[in-house]
C-alpha cells in the first residue's frame, strides 16, 4: 500500500470592498482570532490574504469594519451557532 501524502496549500482569500478601513479574515483555521489574518488592500478595493492550510474542511468569514460578512464569491455555506451562515472551504482529499 502506498502512503497518501497530503500537502499544505497556499490559499488566497479575496474580498471586494471600497470605502472601508479594515477587513480581517477569520475562521476555524485561526481560532477566529481577529489579530491573526488582517487583509491588505491592493489599492483598488480588493482585500487579499494568503494562508497555508492543510487538507480539511474550514469555516470562515470576513470582518469588515466590525461587521461579519460571508464570502460573496463562495456559495458553499453552513449554519453557525449564532443562527447565521459561515462560508465553507473544502480542501479534503487534496
């Protein structure tokens, strides 16, 4: 039997928002820590953050000037404990 090796992957998250001061990427991959993954504005209103993730299924959201937002580019969501939706990224089997 061959041993399957799962590689960590670089994943870039993007969020488009003009006229906002701060966008933070938060999810179960960083324990929903607001200090861990602040995003950078590329100057045209697109905020980006690249993280390295192991294979798995992750829930995440963007915090935009203090307001939680789902990823508008991702239609995969799940219900969270607050009765709202989190975005889901599935890297299982990669």
